[in-house]
């Protein structure tokens, strides 16, 4: 099942659960995510969204929620809300490599391609990790001594 189809099915299930007295925040979050996703795809080419676009949108929502958690440090109720959003979105996110995994991938690439410039290295990392790659972190690791 594609990521977009999973999001749509889970949104429908969450709406049904909310009508029966369940969590009302989850259908709102998934509805907002799907709405943004569909709107952007239709603006570009009047087509349904792709899974790659959905992965990027999920990562953007998680990133925004993390920023909000940091900003709401003095408001525990808001901080809890944003942490719940992150927890709800993590199952939809692609694998997000940590710094150690990125270092290992860079070392492996440099063994096979000694002396390669940063452009081909970043392309290799993007091809390997897709939307889950934090480009700023990868570039910082690649350029460190």
C-alpha cells in the first residue's frame, strides 16, 4: 500500500474513531497533512500526490512540530500537543539516518570513490536515503576534517 493510500485510510479510520469519542487531534493532523499534499500536487500539475511528496511533507510536518516543541518549552500543554503530533507522524516518515549512519555511508563512498567532490557524495546520500536525509547534517559531516 502506498504512503498516500495509508495516510488516507488512517485519516478515515481516525475520523470514524473521533466521531465515536476517540482522539480528535489525529484526524485533524492527518487531514491537514493530506490537504497540504493534495493542494501542492494540484497546483503543480493537477495530479494526485506521489509517495515521495508525501514523505517530504511528513518530514516537513515533523520538523515544524520539533521547532514548536522547542518554542513551547515554557508551556507544557503545547509542548505535549506537539510531541503527540511527532509521535503520530513518525510511523509515516521514511528512515531518517543519524549522524553515525551518515558518517559510515560517507566513509564507504570515499573508499569506492576516493577524491570525489561533495556534489557526487551528496547525490549518493540523497539516492540512498531519499527524503529522510538531513542535507545540512550530511554536508556538515562531509566537510569536517
